[in-house]
């Protein structure tokens, strides 16, 4: 890794739109001029994505952009067609989207038997083009998409790439050399698992199927390989020398075994090369940046970086990068250029983006798995934010947490919801001026251990550490930074990015302590008294009070309320006292025995789901 700390790589001491735009242009120019892959660190909304297109238009160089999903690529396509750029552009084809023989339902599942068969072969590692070429061999006849004319998917594969200034595709399109050779390449956002292939229970039968077809290796099956792998060093080395390509589609086409897989040579090599780590994971270096890791459940992960050797130059764009992870997924060192100096980042958030970040808890709140989520507490909090801001906020949390919130009626309180996993590259929160981040996306120890094992590190949670103080060791902590802290900040920065009617920015309430350490939020911790639970009865008490004649102007007694609710008279009295403590009611004692008399102060301002107070 090389890091350029020169002040010429960062904006002036007082970041503003003009200085940022000029520095983005300069840093992209420097990146594309470098013989190394360059990682450009520029916080969201700084213009880096548009900047690479502007660079292509200015220089006339042909560019290929890889991104996470269609929403971001749609945005790129729209920019290309703008008059000030006027770049010819095309989308790279997708077997799942462009082949007319593939039919998927709304959830992306096979909608018919033929699609099941096609995708079964695809899961064996056969590429879409190979499936079309071998259709009659595999299925006894041509595919329906081949009957009248050439399949649209195959047609798009045959485009003359030289005719287009810009090619747009998913990260997985990077494996096709035709789309990167002699072109400049931009990778927008961290690819995450895009270059990782996971196999549960498939490696052993795939290796067995391969060994039964591979005469050069003296092993009968997977178990034989594990038992006697070290007994035949000369044969193994000879096989490795002849293995010029770890991908073998011919093996899949010839093998009678349904478990056959095109990556079986690589799976075989991983089992020969694996080394045990201290935490009982195993790591295998497969050469050329390719690595594999196996957990204690014998589940394999293969990281297969694309080959950019013949690209003119490559830049990677990331708002909050962890350099070690970028180098891992790309299989090489990168040149790191930062748009902002460390002390400029907070100013950018506050003064340029006009983001007000309010941290509302000191708790870690790891919500990714759904465990620990507290809808009865979090929903009153969301309701209160809406009251304070005078508008329904957008909410970002984990997918499992959102399911629980929806079951407790959150939809009526929010303008939009999204899970952490669906955020990358989207701008649908850009015009919202109020947001709530509920919990952090801690992926679980297994994910942090997996990424560390792929890098050859043993990561294990240090005993006695938890929450934001959890210690997984050097590389594990870097993974935690990427997968948790930076993801929370990325979620915050989805809000208020677009200027509308002269207004921009947003106030974002962060209900987790997992912000990056450099962020300086305003801390206003919340105390929440939830009224949601059925046993509580507070909602009934409030509803009963508001059904009384002239309740806003007259007094009433405990019995006026207790006779009409399902909780005991004692519980009703305690609820009334709680409303007094919160300032919604006033009370006095009068008459024989000093009976309580209650009257309204501001009960009409009480939340439907609970009482929330912010610290000052």
C-alpha cells in the first residue's frame, strides 16, 4: 500500500463546493495517470462518480464503470446522456436479465422449470454464453430464445466495445477481459462479497467429481485427497504446473456428476494448500491474489479478484475506505489518494453537506441479526423525532429490525425505510431533511473472522470486550471499521444530499454508538417510556381520559378512568401519576381521604406510543 499524504491531494483548509470540485477533478486525473490501481477516498456527495465521467469526456479516453446495482448505473447512464458530457454509453449484458429463456419472479426466483435447469448449470460455474453454446448438448435442443433469432443476451455480448465511450456493468462484469482491456476502469464503492464465492457442502462432492476425471492426480476422491495429499508431492506439483486455468467448463460438460463445478481445480488446490490459523479457520493462498478460507463448519469462501493487467488504468472510488480490504479484494497493493485531510472531514459534513448528526444513545445496539431489537422502545423514539422535526423521518436499520418495526406499526410514522444492505449507491433519501438510524449492522463474528481468514489473519473476539470496545485483533478490527462504523456513517450521509428549492442538508438522529471515532456528533441521549405493550395499559388510560366529557377543562378522579380500562385501579392510578410526572397532567388532593383529582396540562401533546425526553 502506498499513501500520498501530500497537501496537494486535499482541498483547501476551508472546504467549499468550488474547491472540492476542482480537487476532485485533479485527484481523478492523478489516479488515472498512475500505473498502480488508485483508491480515491472522497466522502459521499463530493462528486467523484460524476467526476470520472467528466474526466472521460474531457480526455476522450474510453471508460468502463463497475457498480453495485442498477440504480447507480441508471444514474451513470443519465449523466452520460447529458449535453455537457454527451458520452456514448451502453449497459453490459446480464444472463439473468437479458436472456429471454430465463424467467424470474418478483423476488428473483426461477418462475419455470427451464429456468431452474438453466440456473442449476449456472451454479455449476458455467457462464451464460457457454450455456447457450452447449444448449443442445445439455438439454437436447436449442433454448427458446434461440429459435427465431439470436438471443438478446448473446447479441449484447457481441457489441463492438470500441464504439462506446462508456461501458456500465456490475462488479461481476469485471471478470470479462473484453470489457477492461485497453480501457480505463472505475470501480464505484467497495465490492464487498461480489468477488467472493461461498460454498456450503459443495466443495467435497465437486472435488470428488473432478478427481474422477483428472488422471494427473493420484486420488480417488475428496477424502483420499485429504488423507494422502502430502504423499505425492511430485505429482501434485506437476499438476499445478499444467494448471494454467483454474476455471474448467469442459470438466462440467463431460462429467456425469451433478456436483461437478467449473471451479473444482481451484477447490482441489485450496485443499492441498490450506494452512490452519490460530482460531481454527484455514487459509489457502491460490496465487495471483486468489485466496480461500474455510471455517470450522467446513464452509469455504473463495475470493477471486478480477484481472486488470491489460486495463489502461484503474481507479477505485470509496467514501469511507479501509485500504487493507480494498487490497484484499483486488489482490494487489493500491495507491491511496484522499480528497480531504483528517481535520477537514467534520467541516465537510457540517458546512458543505449541512448535516446535523445527533447521537441519542451510548449503547452499541447491534441489530443486524434482529436480536436485541426493541421495537416497543425504538418506535416511540421515531415518533418523537417526527414531532421535533415537524415531518416524518426516513429510517435506516437492519432488514430483520425493519420487519419487527413494521409488525409494531412504524409505517405510519416514517416517510421511507431501507435496510443497510440496500443503501449502496442509492439517492432515494437525498431530499429528506430528517432521518433516524436505528442500531448498527454488525454482521456477526463469523463474517469478521471470514474476511480476516481470507487475508491470512486469525481473528477472534478478545475475552471481556464487547460493543464498541470489541477487539478482534488488527485485521479483524479493520473489518469491523469497514462493516460497522463506516456503514453507519454511510447511512447518515444518505440524507439531505440533494438541494431542493434552495434547501439542503438534514438532521439525522443516530441511535447507536457505532459512528466512526472522527465524527463529532451532538450528543442528546434519550430516555424513553414506552406505552406500546398490551400489559402496560397507558394507551387505554390516555384514550379513556380523552373520551371523558370536557376532559380538557374539568377535573376527574382515578375511578373515572379505572372503571373503563382493563388494568387494575392501582395501575390506572400509577399511570395517571406518570402522566403528571411527565408534565401532561396536573394533580391535587382534596376531600375526605385526600383523593387525587387530575386535570389536563398538555395531554394532547402526548405521543401515541410513549414519552421521550432528550438530554440537553
